[in-house]
C-alpha cells in the first residue's frame, strides 16, 4: 500500500529527490495510513523526525520549504486538491493544511483503486 501511495504522489508531480520532499512524503504517508484518525501535526513532525533522526523543528522547516517549492512549480493536480488557492500571489498553504489535504486526496484515490 505504501508503494501505491508513493506512486500516486509521484504521478501528481511530487518529487523525492530532495530531503525536504522525502520528509513531507513520509508525513503524508503517515497520515494516509492512519485512515480517519485526526493526528496532531506535532505528532506527525515527531514521527518523521524520529524516523530520520532529526529535530522536529528541522522537519517543520523542511516541509515548509518543500510545500513552497510545490507551489512554485505549480502543478494542475494541486489546483484540483486545493482549488483557487494555488497561486503564488495568494501565498502558500500552511504545513498542516497541505499535508492533511494531500493525505485525504491520496486516501480517496487509493481507496477508489482498491490498493
């Protein structure tokens, strides 16, 4: 299932070349795997930080950078998920909004395809 989630995200244009993208990808996978649970963002940061032996603050900063890059590189898939808010002039979504929104979208795709 995790591979299917990664494949969906890559198909949407999410990269895994950069460490910040990898951290964000793991946060999204963590949220998708938790199904309907509401997970505090601090727990998501903690999970990713302990997996890669880094500081929670560094995870938060790296995710912010990855999200900003995603919006800078504009992908029409992001517009499907986040609507009209995907525009550089309107600013970037917050980390939690991005992670939870993308996780919910990927969860529906994965469930629809019965992975």
